[in-house]
C-alpha cells in the first residue's frame, strides 16, 4: 500500500479565493486543526505578498507543537527577494520548506515572464540552488505545467532536481486538463526526468472544469506521491481539488488505488466546519463527504435499503469522518464535568480557561433551549475563538421595535475599553436600524456587502448563525471582512455578526 502525502494549501491558495480571507488568529487556529487532521505539509502563505502574510507564515511556523511531523511551507517566486523572505518566515518551523515556482508554458513565458525557454531553465537552476542554501526541503513548481511542452517540462524538472529540489510539483494551474491527460503527463515525466525516482512527485489541480479531484486521483494512479488540495475545495476561481474528497476516495477505494494517506479521517468533518465558520461560506448540502445531505436519505427505496443494511446506499460511515451524533442531550442542570466528558467524546480537548468560556455560553444557551445537542455544543466550540480575541467592541444588549406600518427602531448597547456605548436609530427593518445605530455610535460608514442566516442546529429552537461581509473606506482599504454571530435569537446573531466583522476590520486597520 503506497502512502500519498497530503499538501494542504487552504491558508495560501484557498485564502486567495474572493471572500475567503482570514486574519492572523484565524489562520493560526486553522493551522492547529490541519496539524490535528494529519496533513503532511501546510502551505502557510506567500510570505512576500504582504506584511500580514509574512507574519502569518512566521506565526504558524513557530506555533506548531514540537511533536509535530508536519512541514510548514511558504511559497516564493523564483527570485532572491522572495526566497529570502520565505526562509525568514519558515525558519522557526520544526520542518521548514521553501516552495519555489516559475511558469513554463509558452503563453506564460512569452506574455507574462517575457523570458526565453533557455532563460527559464537557467533561472530554475539558479533559484532552486539558492533556496537550497537555506533549507534542505525544497519544492519546485512549474506553473501551468499541464499546458507546457512535455519535453521542455522534463528539462525544467531535471534542472530543478539537479539543483536540489526534493519535490517537483505538476500543476494544472487553470484546470484545463482531463484525468487521462494528467495521468499521461505523470507517466511521461517519470520516464524522462533525470533523478525523479529520488523525489516526491506532486500534483496541484484546479477545478475550473469540475475535474480537480478526478485529475488528482488519476495522477496518484499514475505514480504521484503527493497531492496538493484544500479543505472544502476553496481556492482561486472555481477552487482547488478538495482534500476531504481525495482522502476518502483513496480510503474507500484502496482496492483500486492501492494507496492511502496519514489523515485522521475523524477530523475531516471538524476541519470542514471550522473553515466554513471562519470564512463565513456555508458548506453546500450536496457537497461530497461533508455536505448535510451526504448521509441523508429521503427516497423510500433508499430508506428501506439503509434500514436493512447501511451498505446498500452508503459507501462510507459518517462516524469515519467525525460527524457527531445528535441524539444525546445535555440540559441546564448539567455541570462542567458532564460538558467536559461530552467534549472529550466528541474529540475536543480544551484548556481549563477555554472550558470555562464554553461552559458560560453553554449555560446561557441552556436557559433558552430545552435540550442541548452535540450539534449545539459543536457550534459553541467553533465560535469560542471569536470570544477569546482582544476585541475592541463587546456586544451587551439590544432592544428592537419592529412591525408593519410602524417605525422600525433599534437601541444597541456595546462596550469598548470598559466604556458603555448606546445609540438608537430608525431603519427600513430591525436589522437595518441596528446596523445604523452601530455605525452612528462608532462614527463609521460601514457598507454591508452581503448577509446570510442559517440554522446550524435542528428544531424550532435552533441556533441561528448570521454571516456578514462588510467594508469601510477609512479602515478596510478596499478589503472586505467577514463577521459571524451565533444565537437562538436571529436578531441578536445578526448584530453579533456585524460587531464581529467590525472588530476584525478595526483590528486590521489597513
């Protein structure tokens, strides 16, 4: 059974997806979860892209446990300045990697790089060797490899390996290839690249034609030893190959691929939900593996079959990917010990301080709901990090007056640095009035780009999660910030989301 390495680029390529940006704390939390998931490599960012990207890579590199076997990588163009900064960012990691890339397709070399093939070959040799002078673990990617001339591509990779690359990456950068074409390319490179037997062969497939996962799996079948992917498949344009789909395809069809990964599959669902919570992008119900419908059956024939034997219509067990059971309940009389036991059974390990924070909110929720399910607890856990930040603003209370043919009015009370702020405003509806009151109170001109509201648990007393995307010309520099809030009261969850987004914006203060 071959072992395929999982290279996760959620924090670099994934975060480049519009609307999927993360702040420093959120990236650090996500990196810790990726480490628990068992990924082999975390691409923590593109160090030279911005001071915040550099700080994110540096923080993640230094924050992972001494016991980790995970590699932390930073992307770098084939230029000394990029490589210098990438090394400065990752050098604090237990297992650092510099990931150098240069385009190799005719269209990229002619119109973007304005370099001849000979210049590209020389640059690859020079810059990979330069990166190797800092770090033993070097990955080289030939951008737009799938549209490059195979013979030239083989020369590029041969030069990279000769200069010290330990992994060569074959990207389908624009999602143009088909599974058979990608498999043929891997086969060709294995036969024509000098020294390829001594390095990892990686693939990085985009999903523009919906074949990112299929292309990646075809490459594994052809001999690739590393797959680059993201949680929930987020990424540029139509996204990247989805980590959870690749991992579970290999796990479920070991008989076909004769390959597996080191991923702890029981952490898949948690990782997926955490990312969705951080970036404010819901998981589509029919999303393979982690979507809410993935293990749901409504058709009578399906239900009859599953009742008789789950294997009739389920090829995976929900427990295998860590989907929590929703049957055992806690109530307002439950104590901290019972909550801790439940959290442990769900796979969450919290410090005493973290448990105290969750327990306070658990008690508040128990006063509003008759029974607290595992899904309710999971929602509290996913939102605990937002309450541990050094927030500029804290939501205190709200009072709204709303109805048809009456003024929609909202009174909002916030706390900032120990000072209580209060303001009243009238709007087109209770939320419009609430948001206007907050803007007026803070003297800001926040623009609301999008708003969504979803029930994250079941029942008539379900917890509602509100997600907003906001910006402000003075503070955000054209960037949008995602805020989310949780409550059984949808007005309260919406106000909390708005305040959470403003906190992130003020914290960044670009």
